[in-house]
């Protein structure tokens, strides 16, 4: 929601969606508290809800920690539809969990991540998994990767790509 609010404060009109009703209620409160509800449309959708969006109607698609919750087929589908809804010069920005590249970072990340996975599963009965090969998945969907940056011991990837 932070990226949404920042985008709106910079003048964007936003369509944001999530499958979680509680997350959307929290988002609605933040949008209302910021006085920006006239510029944000919130929908309770999964990625399949992108079907309802018009082709070439967005300049930017942002995804924060979504791909790690999707199956490989859903990731491909989401990228294809992101390309469909983006205008010709559009860009996609993705921030998501990935597997660290070096062994030391993988070991530390695994030690930190395991208790979080157990707690998350106990609370939600779901889990996330790192998105391996995300840049290749993005280029395979017809995007040109412009920037990749890893943080958090190499386990979080920020990727910016333009529509080919």
C-alpha cells in the first residue's frame, strides 16, 4: 500500500487489487486516512481479475510480493496480462522474494526464513516460495529488463522492465 500511496501522491490514478478482504480493508483505511480515495480503486481480485482491465490502459504495473504467492502458470498469466494492459511505452516493476545467489546468503536466509514460514503457515494455512528465474520469466513474457537490484541478503529482488 505504501507504493500505491506514493504513486497517488505523485499524481497517479491507481487500481489496486488483492485476494484478501482484510488486507483490502486495511488498504482502504490508509487511503481514506490520506484523503486519496478519489484516486484509488480497490478491488478484491486475484490476478485473474486483470481480465476486467482494458488493454493498453496503464502506464505502470507494480507488483509487491505477489509472484511468490503464485504458481508458475499464474506467474506467466499475470505477466502476459500485465503486458496486455500496459501502454506501448509501459513498464512493470516487481519486488519479490527470490533465492539468494551465494551459498552464505542462502544459509542465513534459510535460517531466518524457516521460523517465519512455520508461523505464516500456522496463521494462514498458506506459504510463499522464492521466485527462481524471475528475470527470465519477465523477458520470456516480452519485457526488456532495465534494472535488477537485490537487497535483504540477496533474497528480495527489485526488477524494472519495459514493454518490448
